[in-house]
DNA sequence: GCAGAAAATGTAAACGTTTACTTTGCTGTG
DNA sequence: CACAGCAAAGTAAACGTTTACATTTTCTGC
C-alpha cells in the first residue's frame, strides 16, 4: 500500500515535509510545496486516515442514536446533523437503537474505545441515562429529548409551550371540548406536551373531556384511528382533538370521517411535527412544526464545539416552534 | 489514557498475552486468562479501536450513500443494512448525497483513505460511475440502482417486470386507457418501470393514452397532482394511472377526486414502494412493494462477504416484488 | 562577507494495537 | 537422563501518520 514514504521519495523530501504540505502546517517553501503536490498527484496518494486517527487520537466521526429512523420525523433532524457535521469536517455514524437501552450499550462501546469522538442522542431518558452513568464523562449532547437539569448540553423545543399554543389556538377558534391523544410516556416530549395541553385548558377554565388524554405506545395511524374512535363515542362529544404526532392526527381524521362527521366543522384536528404527508391528506393537517433541520444543525454545532474545547460551559438551546395553520383546524 | 500496557502490568503479563485474551487468539492458560480478565475489569479497559484499525488496516465501517434521506422509501433499506451490518460486527456511516456527483466525491475520499472498508450505493448511475472510475477498484455494491453489466455486485428487484405486473393487474381489471406518471430518468428505476409499462401495454395490444407517460424530476405529491390533473383533461380520459412512486400516486388520487371523479370506479390508481402512508389515505393505495429490509440486508451481506474474500465472483441478486392490492385499484 | 536570526527541512519518537518470531518451561519417550 | 516436541508466554517490529526537536539553509543588516 502506498504511504507518505513513497510520496516523500518521489518528491525528494522527507516525510515530515510531505505531512506539512498535506496539513498546511509549518513553513514550507512554495517550490517545495509544488514538488510535493506534483508527487501526490502523480501517485494518486491519499493520506491513510486510520493512521492519522491513531496519531491525533480523534476520528472526526460522530455517533447519532435514533430511536427509530423509519419515523420520518427524525429524517429532517438527521439531515441537519449530517450537513452541519460535514461542513465542519466530520462524518456521521447512524444507529437505530429501537429506543432499547440494551441495544444502545453496543454503541457506547464505540464512544469508549475512541471509534467516535462524540454522540448525539435522540433517544428517551431511559436510554440516555446509560450514557450518563459512564465513569469517564463521554462527550455527547441530547437532542429533542432532554433534561435541562442533567448537566448535559441539549437542543430542543419547548414542548409544553408548543402544545399549549396548539390548544390555545383551538380555544381561540371557539373549541371547548378538546381531547388529546398522547404518546409513549417514556419520552419526555409526551409528558411535556400533555402538561402543555392541561395548562392551556386550565388557563381557559376548561377541563379535559371524559377519557382524555389517551396514550399510546406506538404513535401511528392505526392507534390514532382507534383512540379517536373511542373518544368520539363518549358523550358529550369532543369538538377538537390535539394529537402529539401527525400520524395519530391523520388516523384521528379518518376516524372522524368514518363516524360520519366532518373535519374541521364537527371536530377540529391539530397534529404535531409537520411531516411531509401532512399536506397529502384532505383536509390538510394543521400542525405544530419543529425546525427539524435547525435542531440537527445546532446539535452538531454544539457537540463539535465542545469537542474542540471541552471546558466550554454546558448550554441548552431552545428553538422556536411554529403553528402551521391548514384546513383541519 | 489507559492502554494495553496498564492492563499487562496490572495482570503481571506481557501485552501480547493481553492481546491474545482480548481476541481469543493463540493459546493462553485458563489461570492466566482469568488474571487478565480481572485486570481488564478492574481498570475498565476497552481496546482502542483507532490503534487496532491501523494495525489490522480495517475499520469495520461501511459507507452508505443515499440520494435523499428524507425519502421514506430509503429508511427501510437503511434499517436492513444497519441490522445486518451490526450482526456481522460492522457499523454504518450514512451520507446523504442529494444524488449529486460532486457531493459524492467527498465520500469516495473516505473509501480511498481507508476510513471505511466498503460502500453501499443507492444513488443513480451518474453518481455510481464516479465510484467505478477510481484507479484501484474500490469494494462496493449497488443497491436498487444497478447495471447488471457493469461488473459491480448488485442487489435489487426487476423493476421492468414489477411495473409490467402492475400494469397487467390493471388490464386484468378491465382497464384499457392506462396512463403512467414516471420519475427522474437519471434513475434506472425510472426508465425500467417505463419499459415495463410499455411492454405490458404492448402485450395486450394497447397503446399509452395521449400524453402518457409524463415524467417528473421530483416524485412527490404536488407533481403527482399536477401531472394527473393534466392527464385527466385530455379526451378520451384515461381509466387508470400507474405512478412509479407512492407520493405521486397519492397526488394523482387527489387530482382525480378534485376533478369530481371517483377512485377506483372512474380512475384506478397503482403506486410503487408501499410506503407507510399508503394505508393512511382513503381509498387505501394499491401499490407494488419492494422487500426493503431484505434489500438492505442482502446488500450488506454481499458487501461484507466480499470484504472477507475479495476473490468472490461478482454476483447480482434479484429479489421478488409483490403487488399489494388495496382499494385504489 | 559575516554573525546571527529566521525559515525550511530532516530525524526520530510516539500513538496503541497485532503478530511473527523467540524464549521458556514442561512432558513424555527412548 | 538427555532431549524432542509442544504449549505458553514474551519480545519487538510494524501499521502510517504527526510533531517536538535538531539541523541545515537562507536571509538580513552591518
């Protein structure tokens, strides 16, 4: 295999000089630089990163832990991470943990044995605690799922406020019996959004309709349909449904339709996340949008900055949400 | 930083013995093994993979090149790759190329400088050719987008046959004026599916309705709507639409509805890929399913087997597609 | 033209493993 | 009892870089 030695011989210089040319470090005469660059091109040389990694003890790789990347919501975040990381000379190791603490243990190995420089974790608390319990503090940041008091840098939105805003929007449109379909309570987003929902109702002197909120472990279409159908069968019937994820909302929309009712006239619906298919259903889904790409970019930026300067104070970044008003509410 | 030396000292053996214990290689007495393992646990030692990588000149990393990560169709494939790779002790570096040859150049660097052992490419031909033009043949396999004659191992489905089957299904249901909405012709899948469409029509002595097939660079809901609307305005009107991607099909469905027509009675619709939201629209979408997870698993398996034995003959693997009959056709 | 400073280049060690080769210690055999 | 043979352990080189330090070359001002 070709190495820096061949280049040095070809160019008639020492390997130190070749290294300096590659890294733009130290002083090297223009004429020498040209000789070396010519040799590099002639030989098609490319520095072995395995060796460089060992010597500099950094891999310029970051680990991204995702609970389930067939969930389209994470795609935007991951794109943000990928883009920002690349701009800063890093690459991304992506792992689907299935929100399973055991599976995650394997990945923490990667961090311990220096295969990656740091990690971004989108997993719930239960999984994140594993990262925290490591003897030597490992460099990582929490994204979307976070605990402001944990001493771990985080990036996310104010889920309680976002949910409250969504509910206030419904109240502003005259709705009074607002039901909620909640998510897996292992996730912080689920209980924060529930909290926001209850706060907004309380502010307006309202109470949740009977049976609300209803939770589900799998925030998908089928559960949205099922739970909404159950909610529609109680009397007095709710006049709005706030769902903590778009697939749930779309399922609920279908349930309303199948019950012979109209969206939004009889039951208004608001979702959460603004996934692509929110505009592919009729009526189009009103939903709370998170700045997914920017969440990812910020997480990557925070992590890489900490990598470069471990003494940096731990910071939390709260990004703004946005209510996208369409036709379903 | 702790290294194998500390473990060796703690256990009172040489570093070679520690290495043998870690790797289960060579002969080591049971009592010695225990001493070493005790030392490893006491110190919380974990072998530095950067060093191991350099010494063994392998990273156990595979690069996965995806044209667009937010396209839900790729998520299943990537999950398949990830799962299979992990079972075999590999991890996955995921990169979103945006189907852009220039962006991909960066990633080929990773292959050249030994940062990754091999690659799986889901990108179109135009991008793949970059991988091929490298001086030293790089280990990679093509997935979904492939050219059987290129001498590169591949995994995919028979897109022409799958499209033909879909069209035959429509013909079998009595449809005669079957229009098609095609994709970006830079992608092999797009022209193969078009070929299959034309073949099936020809078999039955039919010709494409006027204006069909129509192509689009962005196979999304909006373009599906736009192109279907155009198709519906010509007379005699088509009685079926075959779309090469589900978002296109869903858009077409909406266009049919907005034109005051019914799916499937007036216009039947068949999509392609069986993405999750195919069951979230009404009527549910009839579509051609690819075994996404198995495609990914096979690609990973083929690549890793070649990594272990570079002399392996180049092979192509054709997986079966499946027509999922729902209500839209 | 020369001392001394500054710039350019070279030398060699180090990063933490794996592994070929060597050494040690033991067992069984003739 | 000498010694072949083998198992177990150790020694040291190698992987391909980066970089501290040493050395050589070039430049500057007088």
